C-alpha cells in the first residue's frame, strides 16, 4: 500500500525548483500559478536566496507548488492517484498539497488558499517575536510536561523521538538553557514564527473567510489529517480542519500510526522531499521510502509505485 506525503515549511532550499523547470510544461504551469496568486514562483524557486524563501508568505506557496508539479510527473490524472495511491497526507502547509492531490481542492484553489495562509501567518508572526525549535530524543511523557512548564507549545509531535516546540523568543531561550531530560539536542528552526499555536489565531480568522470562496469535493483517495491522524472522507471537513490546523499542533505521529494501520508498504515524499522520509525510516521500519528531490529520482519513484500500488484499495 502506497502513501504519498507532502513536506512542510523548512524543507525549501535555494534553487531547489531549478531542475524541475527543464521538464515539459512545468515552467508554464508555475508561471500561470504565479500570475494567479501574484507571486513569482519561478524566481523564488530558482534565484532567490535562503532569507528570501524563509519568508512565510513566500515559502508556503512555493512548497505547495513544488509538491504539485513534482507529483504531476508521477500521476498525470486524478484517476492515477486514486488507482495507485492508498492514502495521502501533508505536514502542516503540505496539507494543502495533499488536499489538491486527493481532489478535495483544485490546484488553483489550493494555491490561492496557501497564498492567503502564508500572508496571514506572516502577519500574525510579526506581532510578537516567536519561533520554533526541534527537540531530538527524549520520551514524550517527559518532554511534554517540560514544555508546558516553560510555557511552550508542542506544535509538531512528529514521532520517532522528535517534537517541535513553539513560543516566544524568551521561552525558546529558556528551553535551550534547560533541555528536558533525555533530549540530545535543541535545534532552532528556520521559520518566522510560532506556527500551530495560539499566536496564529488571527490567521485562522483570515482563512475562515477565504475558504468560503472555494469549492470542496470529497477526497477520491484516503486523506489523513494532521489534527488527529484520522482518515477524513468529507471534503468540507477536510477544509475545516485545514483552517483550524493553523493554530493547533500537527500530530504527524498519529498520521504515521494510521499509515501503519492501513498497511503501508511504501512512502513517496514529493518535492522537496527528505524530512518526512527521514522520520518514517525511524518510525516505520521495513517500509520502503523515497524522497523526490529532483527529476533524477523519478525513475526510482515510478519503480516504487509499480511495486506498491497494487495493494492500494
């Protein structure tokens, strides 16, 4: 059973879209989306530096666009996805890509929403100096009370010994000075704010209004939600969850539990892949994984699809 996953913010690197533009139709598609959302995706994916693409308002649309154009090289039609993929999910902003790949949203609506999401979250992040840091190692029942003591939110519970804390700069400094017992490292993340916390409440209000202008369909492929790891079969419920998720923790650990319960045997992470595959290798031993980083990975991805999609229901 094949699972398709889309990465979240922080996966982008300077120039990562450059090799994809050599493929037929990719640049035209990106330029059409760029015009629709008033953001030059080609420039930011090829020539912009790390600071430019760290901007939340840029990073989020860029990541969703990359996920969609890379997935199209493997699955040309929605029927291909529904026939070959057993389930799909995205981490944080990657949920917008997953919603498009499973047919809940059109690609244009997904890009329009993620543009508004990125702008709203960037504005919310500017109110207070906040950020995020990954805790590597440590037991969940030890780490979570420690974060609560410091006033931090476990914004991403990723599984495989990784929890991402979010809060104010002062709270994160206190965490760096006082790690939970058993935690090996605290790594600051290159993001502009405390995403998936109460600091993002203003962005929720913006998105609630924005989703009223899009049409949601029921997913044609299992959609696994960040909220609780559940398979969601109602398109309107998927959209409601996408809105609320902005200010609530990502439970990627529960998503992976669902993959396991569904009988996952192979996982492909669309571009810019790597982060989620790394977590899966630790949390789901025995599952074959592939990170779609460049077009050079497409042949291997097609082989993995052929080997694992026959078990998709």
